[in-house]
């Protein structure tokens, strides 16, 4: 795998990890705020903003697993069956 593909894969993996972490944090915090009776649009917007910031910080410390790269290569090389 050349350097360009590795970089693209790494960026795509980080982006999907950020989205996944953000979604999970937002869902959990929204459940908590509803239970506490503090449900508002302003609060939800703040939760989304801060969870995105948190996700970016967490992803910087994540290591991308190498076995996933092999699966991507196999899928790219496999011929499409019609």
C-alpha cells in the first residue's frame, strides 16, 4: 500500500471515528438531559458542539488498527460480480 492510500485511509478512519464518538456521546447525554427534565434546543446544540470537540481530542490519541487495511485492499482488488 503506497503512502498516499495509507494517508487517505487514516484520514477516513479518523473521520468515521469522530462521527461515531460524537453520535454516541450526543445520544447518551440527550437521554440524561431528558431524564433530568432539562430538554431544550439550546442545550442540545451545546451538547453537539462540545461532543464534537471531545471526539476530535480523543481521536488524536487513537491508533488505527492495521488489520483493517488488509480488508480494504482485498475489497478493492476483488472483481465486481454481475
